[in-house]
C-alpha cells in the first residue's frame, strides 16, 4: 500500500516545483496531482524539458501528465498499465523518440494519432555524436577544429549500453532546438483546442524570448575561456558542447548503471592531468563515485552539470531556465571563462 502514497507525494512535489517555477505557489493544493477539471487538453510526456515547455505554453488550460517520477532517471522508465492508459487517453503524446524505449513503444501502440515526436520537429544529432569521447587511446585528438569529423572518428565506437538508437535525444540543451519545438507544440495545442490557440501562441512567444535570452547568456558566457574540456559521466551534453565549441569527454559508463573499468578511469585521469582540467562534472541523478576517484587522483574538483533530464534537489535551479543558467555558471567557472 505504500507505493501509491509515495507516488502521490512525489507528484505533489513535481506540481509544486512547476508552480514555483511559474511563480504561482499559491495555487498548489493537496489534490494538485490530479489534472485540473477545467483543463482544455491533456498532454503526456516522459522527460522534464518537454513538461516545462507544455506548462509554459499551455498554462492552466493544459493538464500535463509526467510519466517519470521526480528524482528518477528517465532513460530506464518503465510504464505501469495505468500510465500506458494515460498515454492512450492524452490529447497529445509529447516525446522525443530514442530517449525512453517504454514511451516509444507505448506511443507506437496506443497514441500514433496523437503523437508529437520532437525527432519529427527538429534535426537531431546522430547518436555517435553523443558518444564522441575518447576513452582508450589517442588522448591528444584534434579538438581545436573539425567537430564534424567526430562522428566518423568514433563511428565504430558503440560499446555503450546507453544506446539511444540512431539519434541523440538530448536536444533540449540547445535553446534553438527548444524554440523550434515550442513553436510546433503551440501549433499542435491550437489544433487540438482552437479556443486556446492565441494563448498558446503567446505562450510560445514568451518561451522563445526566454530561450533567446538564455542563448545570448551562453554565447557571451562561453565566448572566451581558457579551457574547452568538459569532463562528464553520461555524455548527454553534445548539443551544448558542439554548439559552443567545447569538447565533451565522457568518463565512459554513460549508462548510469555501468561502472567504468579501471583502465577507463586511468585514461580519463591521464587526460585530466595532461590538460590541467580543473573540474570533473557529475550529474544529480548519477552516483559520483567515479568522478570522486578521478578528482582524488588529479586534484580536480567535482561539480554538478545537470543534463536537465529531471529537476532534483541537487539541480542548480528549480526549472529549465534557472538550471540552464546554473550550468552556465558551473561551466564558466570550470573552463575559466572571462
Ligand atoms: Zn541521457
């Protein structure tokens, strides 16, 4: 009997977080987890950045069902029968193909008509880009130019369990792709509920302006940095590192459940030492043990870089924009940006 109570509490917390992000804390009530009766449409999604877009654009007129519980790692999501029914019943199934196999499958089987797949809206990067790190040899690979070459260089490097398929789904770390997605979502919401079309359009414009501001902060914040190496656990940051000319170095074990081998840890330790890297990034939803080991051997610090797959206690903010800015702070400190 404990599970439903825990789950209800968790959902309540999620609602509270969203409400806090919108500055409407007063609206939080005990039954906030239930979709508001007056919602004109329901939308189901499985990952936080999509939930944020839906809330920002739809406001009170959309009931957003988040399939991933707060604090849970979204990749390995498994759906209950009730959740599959929620996918089936929602007016819009808003997802990014390749992120969560369980969601892909539920949408295919239950919601083909109502699906809004980000992979159909934006051009996702090839998945090999997500694994474009160098863990075994050739520490000094050319990172000053030719990012485009990385896909070829690492095309055969697919020994990771964290297999998203052909495309890297972590698009939300690119604010321009978020903007394209916001516009497509507003349009779809307007088709489902024409009475709200103007409101959704306004919501999309507000979101777009906010995303543009974030993009400008990143452009100027990362324009002039002493270092370019971003050492992370889960190589979720390709959209960010490629956009701003940084180099993502994954500590392998990109699947949170996979422990990197001693050889992989040693290889990363060498890179950190050779390049005077000051910071090893870890993620809120992943154990920090490997990062701690490397830090202990190199004198580097361990800091959080949030892939925004969920909002947690350790996230450097409580919503998409604040976490993006928190990440920018962490990056500009680690990379010694001006
Ligand atoms: Zn991921």
